[in-house]
C-alpha cells in the first residue's frame, strides 16, 4: 500500500472531491468521495493511475482532462470546468471542478490540485449574481425579487445555449460543444434576446440570472459527456 503524505491526507476531511496529480497527470492522491465516484474502493487505489486507467466511463474524456492539467501547469492559472458524465455507479452527475497549480517546497509547479462540487439544486451563479448586485447596486438589490418560476418558456436547445452562455462560453465554443454551426447558435441568441426582451448578450445574462436560469442544468445536457472549461 502506497504511503499518503500527511498534508494530502487532510483532503479526506474536506467536503466534495479532492485530489492531485503530478506533471504527467498521474494521480498522487484523491479522497474517498472522488474514488467512490470513479469506482475505486479506497484513496490508495488511485495512486499511480491516470484518467485513462479509471474503471469509469469518464475515460472517454481523459485526453481533455489531461489537456486541462497541462494548461494549468504551463500558465500557472486556475481553471473552472463543468463536468457532466456517467460515473461508475451508472448515474449521471454534474460537477464544477476547479484545477489549480500544485507547488512544491521550492515554489515550483509540481502538478495540479483539483476540487469538485456536485451541482444539484445549488444556485451557484445566482449567489454570485446577488452578491455582486448587493455590492454595486444596493438600492436595486433590495427591490429585486428572485423568480423560481420564470414566465419565459424556452426550447430544450435554447436552454442549453443559455446555460453555456451563463457559464461564460462564446458562440464558437457553444457551437462546438453542441455540434451545430455558429450561425445556428447566433439564431438561438436572437430568439433568446427576443424572449427576454433585451437587446444584448450582457442584458440576456443579467435577466436570465435574475430569473433563476443559472441554478439548473438542462436535462438534455445530462445525456452527453461534457468537460467544458468555464470562464474564471
């Protein structure tokens, strides 16, 4: 059984999925929650493995995971990634993962640390929206009301486009993710602006968040594997 450094074993006490990989994207450690998700029995079982070695359907996106790792290590910047996959238990889950550079005692990047929080009913985007609103426009924030039942009715594809837009994706990347043309995505944006009665994508973002569209992942997205880098 491989020895787990004490500093890393502390990750076992934290909620969510936590772990780290070396410069070759080989797992040095992952906590129990992440290992259960992957279909491993205990944290030690992941040590020495890569994303390609996991007993889980996520292996289909292993190259994307490793490309994200390399970006973090080369740039020294963190990434936020939306991951939607079927996992070892056969269920689809959606997580928001954050990947950050992992530094050694000399201050050199020696790998990547990651943490992931499952997205269920937690309105992560709305929380940030209202906090920023309260700071920048306190008088408006007091009068704003959150509408959980929006009066705007969207098609399944419009919900997908809007969700990815709310997470900072540009039309070209939305088109690539959904396997359609950029022109098709722009047409969806035109319909969305009309339905929300706004004249810009910034206005669309503001109104969509205010009406609760950032808190739920479209069900249609939960049928295809995605690993999408979000705006930091």
